[in-house]
C-alpha cells in the first residue's frame, strides 16, 4: 500500500470515513487535501492530522457547485502539482418512506451523492489526463450499492448509481492509466449513522437497540459494525493498486451483510 509522494483529494474529509481515509493515506506517505463544505472543520482536521502543514491542507468545497468544485481542484493542483487520487466520499442521509419523501430532499440527496461524484470526477480526470501520470478514483459507495433498506430510496438509488459511474470511468480512463473502483461499506458508526438510529426507531416504531440489532446488523455474520479502519484500509489498497487489473470493481466491506 505504497502511496509515497502521491497527491490525493478526499471530499467530505473533515469527519467520519473521509477523515480516517485521510489519516491512513498520510501514514502511507501521501499528500492529502481535506475537502469539505465546512472549512473550519476541514482546517481543524488538517491541523490534527498534520500539524506541520507539509502534507495536508484544507480546501472549502461544495460538491454540488460546479464552479466551487473546479476551483477547489485547481487549488489542490496548484498546491500539490497535480492530483493522483480522488476519493469521492461526501454524503448525507435523509430517511423517510417513499410515499412521504419530499422532492426537495430527494434532489438534495442525489445532488450531493451523484452530482458531486460526477463533478469531482470530471475535474480530476481533466488534470490526470493532461499530466499523463495515470491515477485512481475511488467512490465511497455502500452495502446499499448492492442491497436496499426501507426509508432510504434516494440513498440506495444514488449508491447504486455510483457503480455505473465507476464502470464508465474505468472504461474511459483505462487508456490514460486511470482506474476507478467503489468501496461499499456496511454500517459504520459515524455521526451520519448515529443520527439515523433514532430516526429509524421513530419511523419503524421500534427501540434504538432494535434498530441496531434487527435492522443495521441483522444480516452481518458477527453482529458487528464495520469500522472506520476497515474502510480506510480498503480504500488505501485500491488507491495503491499498480495496474488496470483492478478497475471498475466494487469491494463490499460489511461483515458479510452484502455478499457478491
């Protein structure tokens, strides 16, 4: 998992999965741009992970805003001399039954998860192609890229959509040495998941303990949450893989919840 001197941009990296991937990339010798809508949190994360500021910095980025994405990617290229790795991780969660789901919330979910993935991919591909040094694009999907759950229609639709985007990018990027893959975590106990527990308990009319045991972890082989470290190690493996032998693929990291 050698990433020495590679330059990475990770969206939604001020907390949760994105932050842990940034931490692991830095351990492996990469330079990392912490891209996040919350610039104060991004700066705090950058300072925490690399107090010297030599290997990381924060960049403000609304992944649904074309101009903001293009400007943010240019900033990273100016700072690092280019981008070798994109981790498209930014995401939110809103839960509700389909018949009650607000259309504005649906559009917000798809904009962040799919439009954001497209815009950051396009901006990074343009500079990867121009540099002719190849690259790796990693989408943070979900076990919901493979499976479905109640109350999560736009999330499931968007995470399935990332599989299709990755396959197209893998086909188009191959001649430029650019690979694209998807990491599909099960439930990771991030703030995003913590927020879902009481929401689902209310919607389903069950206790929070039942949400964890009977909804989130029921189909795992060991009743355990996927950890941040599990996801970060998988992303690092994909980022460091040396050839097009591994591209257009999805790797499920879910304690057996979703099995391919």
